[in-house]
C-alpha cells in the first residue's frame, strides 16, 4: 500500500475515535494556529467526521478566547486592501465609496462584539 494511503487511513482511524472535550478544543486551536478561520476549521473537522454538536462547544466560542472574530478580521483586511488601492488611485470614486461602506461595516461589527 502506498504511504499516502496509509497516512490517510491512519488519520481516519485516529479521527473516528470519540474525542474528549479537551482533545476537541486542542484540535480546533491547532487548526486555528495554521491560519484557518472558524468556517474553514468547521469544514476541516467535518471532513474528519468530528462534529461540534457532539462536544457542546461552538468553534467560534473556543476561538473567542484567543483569536479575533473572523468577520472582523476579514472586514479589516478588506479595508486595508481598499486603502492601499486608494493610495495608488486617488480618483477612484467607487473605491472611496467602498472604503466608507467597509469602514462602517467594521464599526458595526466592533459595536456588536462589545455587546457580547
């Protein structure tokens, strides 16, 4: 059997075991350290047949303790890209409009997260 297939089978066998809550949290944080957002972590765990409902703790709640909210992170990255674009293209009216739209979106997300 090729090594790649053996490795995949070992991963599947490893993941089929029922994880404890601590192991589940550790797995989520490990994937987050690779740079994945909560949505991507959920997809990866689903591929490995690990479901958050079995453990009773949402991925976003686990990441909230140590990481920035993915929605906020994505919006801030988008705002940064738009501002870089505007430095090069000062006459771009659509980009100016988009900057104000994304800025207000970031502000709303921050306000919402404060309430939580």
